[in-house]
DNA sequence: AAGACGGGGCC
DNA sequence: GGCCCAGTCTT
């Protein structure tokens, strides 16, 4: 069995759950330990929604969106009945817009089948639900013995086990190790506890080992430098692309376009732009003939490149024929951040 | 296995 | 300017 090869983590679940009872984060979508103990369970819709929303998203940034969505669409059936543009607009500013497209697709599948599936394997088949989210929903909403391994859990275990190998390979080791540790009782709280520990104690910088319930089990702590972990590969430098954004106004309205579903900012409302290219600003034809003035430059950083928009503005007495939709200036909403920045620069 | 895919806060 | 965050999907 090679037991000696592994740290002895048998006591981890009990230590962690005892800690969680006293230090659980109070989150809007969560049923706390006291209420869980008397049998209360969270609404699967809210669990699913928060898990999708918080993917690669900080809690402070995502929380207002959670409130907005649950107030506007209190049930999965209500969300399933929403229009695509409404949901995309409500998601604007949260990023990773494929999540919003999959959210709606998933809501419609779930509403059609009469509710959420309850097992990890079935949940995994839903659009936008990957290994982490399937485990989280199964454990938290349905008390299934499933693991939810997110970035917090990866970091906690990288330190617990002092993992020094290739990070992609070590993450697989972690997933398997966590799966072995999920307790039959309270699997949902185990998942929440592990994430809370990573978020509040075993933090990326300056982990607070003095208050950690797992410090006695931690190999990185024993080595004396937990901050060294996890050891990840260096990231490639981001190239800079250049583009031109056009703010065309007429009669108190502005011309907006809908981006295609696939690709960057897919399905989102946008300003007309041409190609975004490396090197220098491209020769992009404007959406209409007008007296264009340059109002400034907007910089924005995406996941794999940085963007510089030259922002052009023009106003025409009569609306020209142009592709897109005209939207009242005061009613402009639902723009991704980069376009919101450019629009604001041109209209203030 | 490697890239694409947002955005904001923090150092 | 780089890192991180309740990751997933595509190629």
C-alpha cells in the first residue's frame, strides 16, 4: 500500500470540521453549521448559481451579482424563462461570459427535466458544470460524498503535502487525495470548510499557521516556508493588441452591436470596433461617414493579452444606416468592462 | 496537454 | 506588472 509514502491525514476531517463550526464564513448562499445541524439544506438553485458565479471570481466581486440574479430570477424556472439578452446584460462586468451562456442553457435543461440531478456524475453532464462544480453541488446541496477541489483546496494540499513536482500532475494527486478524505457525514460542510480554510487561513501570502487546525499535519509548515507552495509554472508575457472603438451618437442614442456567441466577450453588447492587432493601431473603417474626433485611449487587460483602444467619437444629426442597434444614451447597460470604459470616456 | 476565456483587487 | 480568485470548454 505504500502508506509511508503519504502523510498521515486521517485526523484531517475531524480537525477541519471542528474548526469550521467556529470559523465558517457567513455567505449569502450558505446554510451555516448551526442550521445545517438541525437539518436545514440550501436551495440547489442558489448553490448552483453561486458556484457558477464564483468560478475564478472573488467573493466581493461576485456577491452583488448573486443578489441581483436571485432577486430578479428567484427560481431556476424563472431564469429558464428569461431572455438571452437580459441574462447577458445582467452578467456584464462579471467576466468569462461563456458562463452566462451556459448558465441559461443549463437552467433550461434543468427546468425541462423538473429539477437538478443529485449525483456528481449527473451534475457533471450539465453545461458549465465541471469537476469542481459538480462535486460542490453534489456535496453541499445533496449531501453526496463528493469532493470539491478549487484553487483554495489545491493550495492547502500543496502545502500539507509539500508538493514539489509538476503542478498539473500534482493537482491530480491532490484531487485523488481529497476524494479519499471526504467524510460520509457532512461532506458538504467538509467542502465548505476546506475552501474557508484556504480563503481565510491558508492564504496565498502570509498564511496564518498559528491559527490553522491542520498545522500539525502540514509538511510545508514543518519545512518552515509554507509560502513557497504551490509551485506553479511561470506564465507567458501578454502581448499588446491595438484596436479602435467607435462611439457614434445621433439624436441622443448610440450605436451598439451584438458580438457573436463564440469567442471573446461572446454574446455581449459592444461598441463597433475593427480587428485588434499587435504592433500598431489598425486601419479600421468607422461604422459611418462622419467627422470623427479622437477622445482618448482606454487600456484593458484580458487573460492572455492586453488591449489598447483608441476611442473615436462622432455625432450625426440624422441616424445613418449602419449595422447594429441604437440605444438611448442614458439606457446603455450590459456592456463588458472594456466597452463600458470606452463609452464613459466618450460621453462624459 | 495546452490555450482561450474577464475582471478587479492587492502587492 | 504579476498573482490570485468557489474553473470550464475547446482543440
